[in-house]
C-alpha cells in the first residue's frame, strides 16, 4: 500500500511540474504581457511618477506631469489603491491589445478599457482610457 501511495504522489508532482513548464514555455513564445504595461502605467499614475509613465507610454511627449499629479491626487482623495485593481486582456491582435482594469470606488464596481500597442518588443500604453463605467 505504501509503494502505491508513493507512486501516486510522484505522479502528481510530475504532473504539476509538467503543467508549470508548459505555462512557462507558452508565456515565452507569447512574448511580453500587455497587462504588465498597463499595471506599470497605473502605478505611475498612483505615485505621480511622470518618468515611469513616459517609459510605458506610446508617445512619451504627450505625458504632462501636472496631469499625472492630478490623477495621483484623485486616487488618494477617492481611496483608490491600484494594488487591488484587476487587469484582464479582453482583446489582442498581433501588435495591439485592450486591457480592462476593474476596481471598486466605494460600493461601485467600475472598469476602464486601456489600449496598448507593441512597440520595439515592449507593450506601450495609450494614455487616455477608451471608457469606463
């Protein structure tokens, strides 16, 4: 009985390792994740880090630091914590994708759609969201 249980445990561990390796290979071939760029942009807004936002924006020249600080202040005033936001890729076509950010403001469940573009092997964010509600 002990040998059979050991075989089942070993098979379970092998299965978990195979699934993990498969996911790593899939992510490697899929390339960078657009969610990472949107998450970085959200954190840049939340901290008021203009330079960080420019690094992940399609056109860095369009980023105005006063606007970034204004968004940071709004996050603080409304009690928004980007660490609690959820990000999901809702559309992806070659070098373009759309990411939905879901969050709560008080009792209201809200979301925004953010467009991203693959530029020079990195996803870059268009600064204005497509919409939300």
